[in-house]
C-alpha cells in the first residue's frame, strides 16, 4: 500500500514541476531567417507562434508595407504556403486576403492572390482572384542553403486596415491542384496560426492566449498520466503481478491495482474536465472523434469504478460473470485510451516522433510482459509433465 501512494505522489509532483517551468516565447527570429531579412532590407522580424513560421516586415508609412514570410517546410510532392491579412475585427480565416505560393509537382513555384470567403470552409474551390490590397513584387522562393520557403511582397493597404492592429494569418498545406490549394491539416498548429500584430512595435495579441496554452498542456499531461500510464499500470498489476514477488501476496496486487486505478481515475477525470472546457472555449473548430472517445472513456472508467462498491462477494455465483465483464471492459478501455491519446497527439502537433515513441512503448511493454507470462506458464507445464 505505501508504495502505491508513493507512485501517485511522485507523479503529482512531476506534474506540478512541469507546469511551473513553462516555455518562454521568443520574439526575435532565427539566425538563418534574420540573415535573409537583412538581404531584403527588412527592419524587423519575429518568430510566429505556430508551424515554424517567421515574419519580417518594414513600414514606409501607415499603408505601405513590405512583408517577408518564411518557414522550413517539407513538401512531399506539391504544397502551399500562405500569408494573409483580414480587415474584420478578428484574425480568422474567413474574410482573409491571402498571398499563396504553390509548389507544383514539376518543381515550379508560383504565387497568386486569393480571397478566402465562407464558401471555402464549406468545400468550394479556392481559386486565384483580385484582392482589395494592392500587391507589388510578389515572390515565392526556396533557398537551398537555408531550406526556407519564403514569400515576399510590397503591399499598399486600403484605409480599413490599421497597421497598429493588423490581423494576419499564416498557413501551409500539402496538396494543390494547378493553382488551387487543397485543405490544410487541422491540427492545433494549423488553427492557431493567426494573431493581431502592431507593426510599429512588433507586439502581438495571439488569437489563443497563454492561459489556454497552459490548460492544453495540463490537459495533455493529466490525461496521458491518468488514463495512459496509471490505469494501464493498474491492469498490468492485476494481470501479471498476482503472484509476485511471493506466491501468497494476493492482497498486495489488489491494493496496487485499486490505488493505481483510483489515482488514474482522479487525474484522468481532471484532465477530461479541462478538455471539456477547452472544447467549449474554441469557437472555430472542434475535434469530433477525440471528443466522442473521451466521453466513452470517461463513462466506461466510471462504470469500472463502481467495482469498488458493486462487486459481488467472492463466493457469489455471479462473481464469475462479473469478472468476465470487468476484464472485458478493462481491455476495451485500454484500446480506446491508446487510440485517443494518439488522436490527441495528432491534434496537438503533426509530429510523428511522439506517435512513434508512444506506440513503441506500448508494444514493447506488452510484448515483454506477455512473453514473461507465457514463459512462466510453459515452465509450469513442463514441470507438471515431468512429475
Ligand atoms: C485551401 C482551401 C482551404 C480550406 C478548404 C480550408 C478549410 C478550413 C476549415 C474546414 C477550417 C476549420 C478547421 C476545423 O474545424 O478543424 C479551417 C481553419 C482555418 N484555416 Fe483554412 N482552409 C483553406 C485555406 C486556408 C488558407 C489559405 C489560410 C490562411 C491564409 C487558412 C487559415 C486558416 C486558419 C487560421 C484557421 C483557424 C480557424 C479560423 O480562423 O477560422 N486556411 N480552414
Ligand atoms: C506611403 O509611401 C509610399 C512609398 O514610400 C508613397 O508612394 C505613398 O504615397 C505614401 N502614402 C502616404 C499616405 O503617405
Ligand atoms: C489605428 O489604431 C490606433 C489604436 O487602436 C488608433 O490610435 C489610430 O488612430 C488608428 N489609426 C487609424 C489611421 O485609424
Ligand atoms: C509546372 O506545372 C504548373 C501547373 O501544372 C504549370 O503552371 C507550370 O507552367 C509548370 N512548369 C514547368 C516548368 O513545366
């Protein structure tokens, strides 16, 4: 029992440390990009908050500006990179006047202007059009030395835009047909790619605030530890450690199992509640599958928790059926949980390393434990046959 408590306390401590040491945001830009902005005589530059984009600019007066956008992107065959301004009160996709550079499968780079209307979100084709911003010297280029794709342009903004609070956004996608860019991915990086910037000072107000970012981190950590680590460990305790370390330590595995599941349930439920809040707070997007899986996981784990009071006594004739049900639901939950954690990782960041690490861990732990059990079982059989 004390060792189980220790695990829970240790994990809680880890969690609080990781939320205190929050990552700082750097407003300057990378060295490679900085050198490129100098070549173009840009006076200011900064890293944008998502997708690895960086932004350089100059203002000549309140309406004449030069913009320079760059990012290290890897387009498999075709791809597109976009930057735009939105004259409405919010930095959102609909209503944006955009410059979109397209890399064609034959390797040529082409840039055009586009007006993004509400129909585009509903599935209409996004085709080049004139925009109310006057654009000169528009270029879409690739630098072999730095591996950056860049967009450059000189803009003359009509008076509806105010460069002390300019709504701008950036985006990238991995498919295009002729001059029609196809839908971008919808990870958080792709939907948080907008802000309101003051071009005089470089300060900006992100469309997603710092507190929301912290809550997302908390949501991810609580769920991964609660549902993803403690609960599976509880199942492992019940499946593999019934007779370990000594043959007659039945109470020991049971205490470990129950405290891991209770700890996992408490952490997971807090993470789930934060997730509910996050889902309610995001007006522009929703992640349907992630949400439904989360609801199922919460309901089924709650059902499993009833085991604490509803479990039939050991000599009850229903105990056998109850055990089958409890085990079946437990294993089904493990599947749902891992699928939803992968889904969550995909939403947070389209980065496959996390995914690979997580899958690798699950597969190796399962294989290791299962083979130990089977080896034990075979040795036991051999011994019995020898007798
Ligand atoms: C190529 C055609 C495009 C399609 C079909 C498309 C579709 C969508 C959809 C369906 C969403 C909502 C995502 C979700 O709910 O999961 C979205 C969000 C978003 N898109 Fe696009 N998009 C396109 C092009 C662009 C371009 C060129 C930009 C930037 C210049 C852009 C910037 C954004 C941003 C910032 C969001 C976040 C939410 C918002 O502001 O509404 N998109 N897009
Ligand atoms: C802003 O500067 C540009 C180029 O330097 C010039 O052509 C334009 O007339 C200026 N506009 C205003 C409103 O001063
Ligand atoms: C732009 O916005 C700032 C602050 O909101 C305001 O003080 C300024 O007068 C505005 N400029 C124009 C040209 O509308
Ligand atoms: C490459 O393909 C695009 C779109 O299909 C076309 O507009 C462009 O002219 C092509 N470039 C070359 C060099 O063939």
